[in-house]
């Protein structure tokens, strides 16, 4: 059987499983998820052993520290993975819930009701935790899932997918509800994206190159974000101490993730005191800085000049571009022009500035006096997330359970006919 035939078979198997999943009650699905969590807990050592194979291969392949950080499954991350599964069991199942209901003058009742999407393909890179996060959200919403992880995490993904299916099967999970593409051949991505009639939605998670390749090949709908060029704007009415804490967290905590900031914008009224302060602070934290002319004039030490390309760059590293702006609308214009509509924040004590920023910044998540690092399904109380979307249809921002459903209209009558 060649790759094309294998992928068609996987699609057929997933389609059958999705129809069986649609019949499961919320109680049954929660029991399945709990069994999955138990299976991971019982096999922690085997998971970490497989993950170490990937880590060793990654080091030999020259992966940078940020990518290795994404790849590693520490005890804490395994704890978080298991806890995330249990958190999802506690969330309300959206499937079967009425979004709206109304009765027409002729007496027919119309209900708009949430239903599963069907079969969802997840294409992702370094993070093996996506295997668990994506799976549990799909199963909770009665969607079958086909997973295609990156080659750098192949051993981790294989054992996680196997254990999740094994654990779930003990409580009635249909066969092939969870499938992992075993080959690392890139052609498998193209084949998955073209399974019309078998796959209903593709969600890619990874770098811009991967996501553009997926969208170029896709014959089924894709929900995605290309990159995370996120900003913090420090307004003239900002508390400098608060701004410093937010900037440190948004840039330094985990620089290799999509909700870390890549550009810092500073109002010119606060810049003469704040720029030297934040530059010294960030340099002590090991951040490489690039500044526009206004920033470079305000400091004594040399700094690399920020080019036009820098404003559009997702560094995914301890690198940050800085600019001084004359007023809030210049900051908003910069964000809307160069940003990726992902996560952007204002630090300000001024209510009018806050309202202006929130209204005019065209991003999926907009923050007032908080770090952009909160753009995450778990942090939003979704239990886990299947991805973050900067699209406007049909989901935007962190995607949780509701975003993994569509809807149907159910019409009930008493013999009415259209005149």
C-alpha cells in the first residue's frame, strides 16, 4: 500500500470513528478521558524515555535552545498534560447544546444546535504536548482526530498517541478515533490536506513555513495563525514598574512561543526615563535589542538599528525590537501594519487610552495591563487548546471546545407545509 492509499484508509477509518463518537454521551466521553489520563500517569517513565530519544536526536541535529525547550517533556509538563485532560472532563460538553431557539408564526420551532465538526487533522511541529491537548479536545467534542507531528518529536508522539487510544479504548473509545501518521515523509502533510470528504478541518500548529505549506496544498478548510508578532505598548500614563514586569514576562519567560512579544512600543512622553531603564533591565536578562533612531539616541551603549524587516519578524528568541512613538494612534497604526493580529497589550492607567487601544487594535486577543503570555486555552479556562487562530472565520484566538463544533438547524413542526 502506498502513502496515498494509506492516507485514504486513515481518512475512512476516522470518518467511521467520528460517526460512532457522535453517539457517545458526555458521561461516556468523560470516562474515556479519565482513562486516558490514568494511562499516561501509569506510563510516565516510558513517555520520558521516548522523549529523551527525541531530545538526544534534536541535540545532534543542532536544534536551538528554544526548539529543545518546546520538545522536552519534563515532570512538570507531564503533570500539566495529565491535569489538562482532567480539566477538560470538568468542562461542559458543548455538543447538543442549543445556541438559540425560536418559534415562527406558523408554529414551527427552530433550534440552532451545536454538533461535532467530524474529522479534524492536526499538523504540528516540536511540541509533543499537542498530541494530548488536541486529542482530548477532539474526543470531548466527538471529533475523530488524525495527528501529524514533526519528525523531531516522533518517538514522543508515537507513545502518547498509543497510550491515549489504549486508555480510551478501555472505556469504549471507538477504534481509530485517534490516529497518528507514522511516517515523517512531508508528502503525508499534502495527502492529509487533500482528504476531501474524509477530513472536515485542518488545524496547523507551527512555524510560518509549515502553515503556508499547509494552506497552499489544502482542499479542506484550514484554521491557523501564520506567526506571532506580538507587541506591548507602554503609554504615557503607564506605571513603569508594572510595565517592566509585563515586558519581562512577555519576552523572557518563554521567548520561543507564539504569544511572546517581538516589539516594544514606548510613548515619547515617558521614553526619556523609561527607555534607558528598560534597556538596562532587558540587557541584564540577556535580551538582544534592536532600536529605532529615537531609542538609540536615548541610551549610551551601542544598539543595533531596527530595520523595516525587524518590525515584521517573529524572532522566537531573546531578541526584541524597540520604537518610540509620538502618541497612541501611532502605536496602533504600527501594530495593525506590522503585527500578526495575534496578541497585543497596552500598559496604561488612562481609561480613555485603554478603550481606544482595545477598539482600534485589530487582533484576536487584546490586553490591558497584562502580559500577552496569557493567550492560551488553559489560561483562558478552556482546559486546553487545540490552537490559536488569527482568522476571523469561524474561530479566533485560543480554540477550545466550542470552536471544535459547528451547528445544525433542527426544525420541529406539527404537520405544517409551506404555502
